[in-house]
């Protein structure tokens, strides 16, 4: 893990991108690295719906006609 951290710090652009993602509440370095590895650097993710599905979440929009209800995350 220390080697990975050194590699990240040695590349300013990579370090900035990683720190941006790590600013998301609940996302740590292991989560980030696992996601990048399992999605081939996000190349396998074509849209936000696929990423949501990968993460195990499903967004539910409650709307019909003129009614707009709450949007929630289905776990």
C-alpha cells in the first residue's frame, strides 16, 4: 500500500484526481482502487446508470404526469 501511495504522490495529475474522488463521503483509497481495477479504469462503465448499478444502488424517481415526488436510492 505504501508503494501505491508513493506512486500517487509522484504524479501531480493522478494525485489531484484521486484526491477529488476521495473527497466523496464514504470513499476511501481501497474502495477507489478496487473500483478502478474492477471496471478497467472505468472503461467498462458507459454511463452513470451502469456505475450506480455496479455500486449496488438503484435510483428511484417518483413522478407521473404533473406529480413529482421524492427521489430516493433503493439499496
